[in-house]
C-alpha cells in the first residue's frame, strides 16, 4: 500500500500539471430539472387527453391552472436531493421520486381544501400523480443513458490510489459512467500506478492544486487489511477537499438501508435487514396480494391460452411441477407451464453422455442454451418467461413472493455455502435480481451474490424496480433460453 504524505496547509502548487475537468454538475442539474418539468407536463397532458377520449369535456383553463403545482413538486424534488442526479442508485432515486411526488400531491391537496378551490379536482391530481410516478423515472433513465457519455456529465473526483485493491473500484466507475462519479486524477506515490492506470496520475503534493482547479470530492478506497496507517493520514486530505468519500474494497455485506452514527468519537454504521423483520414481511405480502388481485383476470386468460397451445403441440399435461427449497428449508412444488417433451429425462441423459461440451455447460449452469428437450412452444415460453406465470398460484399460497431469491433445488444448496442460511429466511420469488441481470448468462456464484444482496437490501422500492426491469427483460429476451 502506498504511503500518503501530509499536505502542507498553505502551499501554492502550479496548476500546469493538474488535468482540467470538463464535468459540469450544474449542467447535470439543469438537464434533469428540465426532464422533470417535461415529465410533469406530459403527465398533465396525458390526463387531459384521457378525459377527452373518454367522452368528457375537459376545460383547458383548468389544466393550465395547474402550473403552480409544478413549482411545489419541483421544490419537493430539490428537497429530496434529486439534483444533480448523479452518484446514481436506481432504487434510491425511485424512492425519492415517489416520495417527492406523493408529498407534493399532499401539499397541493391541502391547498385545495383550505382555499376551497374547485379548479383542482382531486381525481385530476391523483391521476396526474400516478402517471408522473411512472413517466418521470422512465424519462430520467433515458436521459441518463444518453447524457452519461457526454464530457460534461458527472461530478469530477480525485481518486487516491491505495494499491491493486483500489483498481477494481476505479474500473467500475469508468465502465459505468451512469453512476456519475468521474475520476479526473489519481493521487499516487507508486511508480507502478502510472504504468497501468488510464487516468492521469499526479504526486500527492499536488492535492491543493487539484482542489484549486475545481475538484471538491475525493475518493479513497480502504484496503481489506492494513488500513491503520491510511486512516492516520486522512485528516491531511480532509483539510484540502471539502468532501471525502470512503469506500471499502472488500466484498463485505452491505445495505442500502444504513444509518451512520457517532459512537464516542467513532463511526458506527447501522445495517438494516428489513426483510428479516415481521412488519416489512407483512408489507411485502400485502403488495404481492394487491398486485395479483389487480391482474388476476389477465393472468388467468393468458395461462389458459398458453396451456391450450401446449396441448395442441405435445400430448401430456400442460403444467409441470417441480420440488424446490423454500422458506425455512421446507420443500414445496413450484408450478410452470410445460416447455419440455414427456421423455425429457431420457433425452437429457443421452445428450450429456454424447456431448462433453454440453455436459460441462450443464454442470456449470444447470441449463443448456440449445436444450433438445424443449418444444417449439416451450422455446417461446422460455424466451418470454411466460412459463413462470402459474407460479402466481404459489404466491397466493404463500410459498413464494412476486420478487425474491430464485427458488433452488437440493443439488444447488452447495453453491450457496454460508449464504444458504440467509436464503432460507425469506420466501423465493417469481422474479429477482438475477433475472434482470442476465438470467441464464449469470454464473452460479453471481446468482448467489445477487440473491444475498436482495435479502440484505430489500425495500418496497427495490421490488418495484425489479418488477419494472423484469418487464423490460421479458420483452427483450436477454439471457433467456
């Protein structure tokens, strides 16, 4: 680990060796501010046209009178730190957006009640809120996907090189510009850093010069071991940069729901495991039932139609049950629409015995990209994941949830290792993080990591995010076979 020299308090360094940053956080704020205005205006316009299409006689002046509501909602957006829209976390942003829109609606509704102003019908406000809740996150995602490749995007950061362990974090920031943290300079006293880092590397003594060039945020990665000397030198840089982000390099259990506390002069981080508590579990169950009861007619008709297609192509039952491991290490039968031929086991054994490459693929993923057992209708069902629809029955019975860790078989328990105890404390899901992260293209180790992350970081917002991403994955068919 490279040692860090103390920076003199009042020393002026020449700026000639300091890279200039093109990042403009204020421009990021303006772009997202305009994006949110467009989203709110489109939401109001959509309500207007829906009312008009349904045979009503909407008053244009009544809709135009909603302009003060834009200011209230945008003020809520500012108060919930939605700008500049970088240091991006999709779940946290969705939570802030929904809460800001909800409290903005409450403020406007209160004003309507107090002033007794009939210009603002309650039904109009609620409809606008519902559409904006869907529309604005979508617009922000599209804008972020385009803007993150621009030179002005993001917040410039100074990155402290602390050895090989910090390179992974630096690479992550560079390969995922949507995060919004753009390293513009790396501090290091190690000659090796200059040879394999793509970001300009400067001497630690130029910290004051980098700060003078406009960089406010510095990031330092704490090694998994041996960080005592590093912590002793943090105060030297704390006096130079007004913002210091500390990241731990080890893959320790983390949580989005954290509270930083002071404990007699020491930093204490309170990690919350919401899904292991009774009230969050009850909330999750209520959300599952609400969504199912709202969509059950469409689901039932779809399942009946697909079952008929299966019976037409291949004789035998339309549904297939398979034993999986559920909550508390209990066994339950998971239901799917049948996608394989009746002699599937025999076909599998013959295929694995005659093809070493496919046998290795099966041992690694427990799936085959070109599975000879799958029927033509079955390929369509797997591509769209519609074969999972009967698992709604498992959700109604309480054996599964709409979102959760993927249900596993006994043979997969060994892959989970110590994480299996965490898996058994929650109900498995119809969809989950691994399904929206590549599905069958994700290896077993990453599936376990994603399942563990979900349990540790559960929130209603994370479930909503996963459900929204699931719709996109189903349409595109990424990783499905």
